[in-house]
């Protein structure tokens, strides 16, 4: 569906839970998010209805996110049902990867097309520090399990944090030499726990190009990522610049939170509830949400944080 500024909105990110088995310092408070009443959250049936409503409006790409989507009970079945909707061309999941050893094969069999796996460091101690609860090996095993299950075009999401992982940029880029994967460096956004991190160590994606001058631009983009590669590498490097480069004019998505709120813009607090609606009303409300997408957001930095109104873990990234 075309919005009021001529953008073709063909992508929805659906968060299926606010809960997570990790507590990344820039994303979630140490104590986790408060557990909500069951009846405040979307049921699997409602989420499926919302996916169908989105498809009825011309959306053909769906990403499942969270919290951590793989801790959601019934996630494989929900993915299978969404993948079966006529008109869904791409079903993707963003995951922290810790549970992929168990879930990679069932998700592949359920019809999930692609995986984005978040991993901010290759150092086991730093990994446990930044995630508070995680073990790096679980994610490494999860990445291998995803390849073994037959997923291709796997993307690794790396949030850039000066003083934390900028010394690992070369090591991350090196992963693309022999494996057909995309390492995506993402600028840290000043939202929730990210605000403090941002003050301490925001670095822009330009740092990646300064540290690895061999990277060459590719004549392609991948969604919001500018694409690069090392000479003769099997994989690619994507740079996502939500801060240093404005990409609202190319924004093609809306978001649905786990408590049933449509968010026309990630960084504004405008939300429209679809919880409890039948599919027909969901279609109309989603149409309104798309038509209420702003042309662009305001400038954002550590002193002017996101006006999202929720932490990233309660939106889904
Ligand atoms: N739990 C899953 C995961 O970690 O991939 C999915 C949800 S998580 C909120 C989605 C993505 O948002 C992750 O790649 C995470 O690193 C990113 N993220 C969270 N907070 C962020 C922030 N303040 N700035 C930039 N990216 C952020
Ligand atoms: Fe959980 Fe993902 Fe947030 Fe980390 S980034 S706390 S894994 S939701």
C-alpha cells in the first residue's frame, strides 16, 4: 500500500513477546520487563489475523521479532501458519540465536525464509558482560545450526559500541571471507538503555570503512543497509545508519508490538491498538496507521533521544 508520501509499505515487523532470555545492557533493564497479564497480550490467533490483515493491504514481507521470539511458546506453529498465508513472499526472524540449536530445523521446515542473528562481540567474556545472562558458545552453535538446517543469506546484526566492540570490527568483517553471510553493523540508537550507552560510545558506521579500507561498495542495497564486500569474499558487509544518515524517505515498514499496538514510526510514540479486533477491522485500522506514517522523524542523538515511548525490547527493533 502506498502511504501519503509515496512510499510503498510492504513490510511489517511483528513482535511476538516482550520477554527475553538475555538482558542486553543497551536494550533491556537488568530485571527484565515486568511480566504482563496474559489478556493484555496478542494471542497467537490474533497475531495470525494481523498478519493476514497486513497481507490484504499488500504487505508481502513479515519479520518476527521480540523480546526473544524463540522463547514464545508455539512459535514454530505460528511461523508455519504465517508462512502459509497466500501473499507472504518472505518470512524472516530476528533472534539472539541462543536457542537456534533446538529451533533451526523446525523453523526451516515451518517455512521461515531467513534469519537475522544478533551478536555484538566474538569474545566470550564480553558477550556475557553485554548480555548479562548469555554464553557466546550458544550463539556460535546456533549460527552453525542455522547453516546446517539449510538457511542461506544469514545476517549477523552487530550493534556498534565505541569502547566495547569497535576493536572487533576487523574480526567481524573477516567472518565474511569464507562464509556466505552478511555482517550488518548497526548504529546504536538512543532509546531505553541505549541512551546511556550512546552517551558513552556512539560511533558511526563510517568507522567500519576507516578500519577496513579494503571494503568496496556493492552496486546494491539490502533494505536500509548500504552494502560492501572484501575483494573475493563469499559474504557481504551491510552498514545501517539510523543516526548518521536519514532514511525515512525509504521507510517501507510498520510495526506491531506484542500487546497489539501498531507503530507507524519506530521513533514516535504514536500507537494504535488492534487487540481484540476481527480481521476486517484490523485491515481498516492498519490502513489508517499506514496513512498516519510521518514523513520523517526529528533529529536524534544522545541529547535528543528517541521519542518511541517504549524500550527497544518492547518494540522489536
Ligand atoms: N531478541 C532478538 C535479538 O536480539 O535479535 C530480537 C529483538 S532485538 C530488540 C532486535 C534488534 O534490536 C537486535 O539486533 C538488537 O541488537 C537491536 N537493538 C536493541 N536495542 C538497540 C539500540 N538501542 N540501538 C540499536 N539496535 C538495538
Ligand atoms: Fe533480548 Fe534481543 Fe534485547 Fe538482547 S537485544 S535483550 S536478546 S531483545
